[in-house]
């Protein structure tokens, strides 16, 4: 599994969002999201900002950066 896929999966699960819900918002198949999370494929780079927005994190978090949530 690649770091982006691992982080998408971890963040998606922590938000209690399904692969299908992510896929629907990105207008891709749930199989595509599954492949990203399994490390079989990568999301198109143009989708990274959308994925970060859906998961409510800064883009860098998808690449492994850490951050502290503020209230």
C-alpha cells in the first residue's frame, strides 16, 4: 500500500465515510477508490485537492504530513 492510499483509507474510516461516498463525490467508481487504498493505483494528481476537501484535511496530510486540529 502506498502512503497516499493508506492515508485516504485511514482518514476516510475515521470520518465514517464509505468508499462509495468518496467515489460519488469525486465522480469515479468505488473500485477506483478501492484501488487507491490498496496501493494498486493512484488518484489523478488533479483530484488530490478534492480528496483533501472531502476528508477535511490539508493536502499535505494525504502525503504523510501531520497537523494539529484547531477548534
